[in-house]
C-alpha cells in the first residue's frame, strides 16, 4: 500500500513539473524580450535628450554649460557625440540579444571630438559645455 501511494505522489509531482517548467521558460523569454524593447526605448530617449541639450548649449554661445541627468539602460556600452562632415549626432549604444543597438539623434551643434563615455548605466550626470563654439560632452566623474 505504501509503495502505491509513493508512486502516485511521484507521478503527480512529475506531471505538475512537466507542465510548469515549459510555462516558466516561456514567461522568462517573453519578459526578456519586453525588457529589450524597454531598453531600446530608453536609449532612444537618452540620445534625444542629450542631443537637445547639446543644441541648447550650442545656441547659447561660447562659455555656456549645462548639466543633464540621463537614465541610461543597464546594458549601455557607450555614449558618444560624433562630428561628421554632413552633420553631428549623439549615439547611445546598448547590448541586446541580437547584438549592439545604436540609438542615434542628430544635432545642429558643432561637436568637439572627445572619447566616448563607456560602461556607464543607471542615472548618469553629464556636463555639456560650449568651448569656443564647439560643444563637448564631459563626464564629471572622470579626472
């Protein structure tokens, strides 16, 4: 009698696990896809906010400066202000399951070439300053 009840309990637990484990894996995969979409949207918003701040500082002229507080995703690889011959842009690069995603926002400002800000995440305070007509992005935590 004991052997039969033990076997019935094992079969019941096995059936419950057989249905529960796939459902848990499905929920985890759906959650990670939603998280990636949120991170991409957050990177786009950060790039736009930074580009708007750079445009504002540029329009105020040499000597202007402004601090900006960005909320960048945890998977942020770099934040960079790029100056090219056909225009300038701010790029926030994040790591996703399918590779690197670059959120870019164009700027009207002339940008001074500075190294990218790397491996920062969460709330990040940056300084945007206009030095002699060129806007630069400065990380105040770096010496």
